[in-house]
C-alpha cells in the first residue's frame, strides 16, 4: 500500500488549520487504498494553532525561530518524510475528498501528477476555478515541456501551483530556498527538469485567499524578482533562448506590478527591459495617461 507524505507548514493558522487537516485526513480510500503521513511544521506561531492540532495526534515539528516564510518548514517536513509520494499543502487549503484517489492511479505512468483548483476569495466573495479547458479528462506533458514553460515564466501549459502537485519520493532531495524563505519558482523548475507529467482536468482542492494577496506585497515582489533572475542563470548555458525569454518576462511582470501600484516611473523602466511588443507598448504609453481605464478593464497582474 502506497504512503503519501503531506508536508504542511503553518504559522498563526488557527482560523483555517482544522479545516485543512480534516480534509487531508478525510480522504476517500485512506488506510484502504493508501496511507497518509501528515507532517506539520509550525513556524513559532503566536496564536493557538499548535493547541488546535494536538487532538489529531500528528507529527508536529517547530522551527527554532520564526523564519518569515513557509520554505524552512517545508524543508524540515521533507527531511522527515517517509512516503512513496509527496504533497505540499498550505495551511488554508481544503482538499476535495477524492483528491488522492484521483491522482494516485496516474503515478503508474509518470512521476509527477497535478490537478486544477478553485480560488475562494473571502474579500471579494468570488470563486475562480483554475482547470484546463481542453475538454480532455487529463493531459500528458512530454519530457521537459512543463520545465520549459515554467522556466520561461509562461502562463500557458500545465497547472503547477504547489498544492496541486503529487510527486515521487525520488525528488525528495529537491528543497526550497531559505534565503528569502518564500520563493518557490526555482523549486517548481527544478522538480520538472527532465520529467514528463500529467495534469488531471479537475479542481481537486480549494485555495482560500484574502484580498491582501502576497503577490502584491512589495517586499515579496522584490525578493521574487532578484532571486528569479539569479536562479535562471543556472540554465543559461544549456537553454540560452529560454533564459532570455524568462529574463524579459520577469522584467515585464515587475513592470506590471509597478503599473498596478501607480508607480509609473518604475513601471516604464522595467517595461523597457521586457519583451517590447504591441501589448507592452500600450502599457508603456498609458503610464503617462489612461492607466486608470486599463486597470478597470483588464487583468494587469494576473
């Protein structure tokens, strides 16, 4: 019987942690078709997160001090995982009961399986289903296909949000960066390098978010920008065209962030370092006039 190790890093997650844990431990087929090893790493919470977890009788580890992001906890969990397969969960995720039962059969064909998911925004009261619309029950991605779309920061291709991924213990040695402690772009790229994979065309878990999304936090954007530029250099000799595309898209993303934040001087600076097509030209021109209209009508930083 296969064992799935689920790594759950948490910090002050009292509002959602019970829901998350119950959804993981309540999987259809658990202890019959497969077993679940749930490993929780608390990043020195100051609320009652740990107390709420005690009745579940789980493996709970604690970081020596607050690390400021989930990556240290994820790495601690990975080092203790003993399962045949691994999942990374966030403290505000809620798994569908059939998530593992749906993903596991595909591991006979590939070492990495992903799924769609649903974003539930408690601030806007909107639900956004992120599932591929190919019409096929699942999609197969050839060796390095997903690696290249992720390396080049493409918005197309396989869904690889962390909570959607089930992967073989063969990649357990791939750890998350701990310098900033919150960037995962490099981890996804390294995981998919040299691999084929499958995406199941179903939403198999819910991501609960609030309007104050980390992706719009200036400190996070700065860390993600500089770490991403540094990381892609590792592949410059082998994949020079892909790295050049990635560099331009990383700058384009930073430009659109500043555009959305109304810092048009910086937006123009980074637009000039990005891929300069018609869309970028229109963004650039509207940094002088018309940006309010654009932001109302278009998803600038999606």
